[in-house]
C-alpha cells in the first residue's frame, strides 16, 4: 500500500567544465519547482567523490502532479535541449512510492 505520493530520482554527470553552470541552473530549477503546488520535496545533490555527478530527488503529491509539472515550458526546454548541452551521461529516471 502506498500513500499516493510519487517519488522520482535521476542522476547525471555534467560535461567537463560545466559543473558550476549545472549547479547554478539546477538550483534555479529547484527553487522554481518547489513553488509548484504538487511538489512536496525537490532536492539537488552533488557527489562528494565526483563533483561532476548530480542527483535530483523529487517527491510529488501524485503522478499526475509530476506529469503536470513536466508540461511547463521551462521543463520541456530542460528535458529536450539543455540536458543534452549540460550532461555527458544521464541515468534513467526511477519512480517510487513512499511506504
């Protein structure tokens, strides 16, 4: 049984020399996303061992809230354009329910 919350995790490795830019951009994206009414948690993590590696941990009120968030123009631009410019490697998104 789950409580309906929808958790998403994704990680990626920034292109060499792009780490500071990626960090600033992701922080801006985080601040914007946290204002979304469906957002419960939106955190950005940077690896201690590899500063080029970033992880995003998000928790949403529902899958629908997450999908609605992803329809926003800035998310579409990020997903379809900026990710390719900023990251050399990206893990697949994984989806979870909080127990």
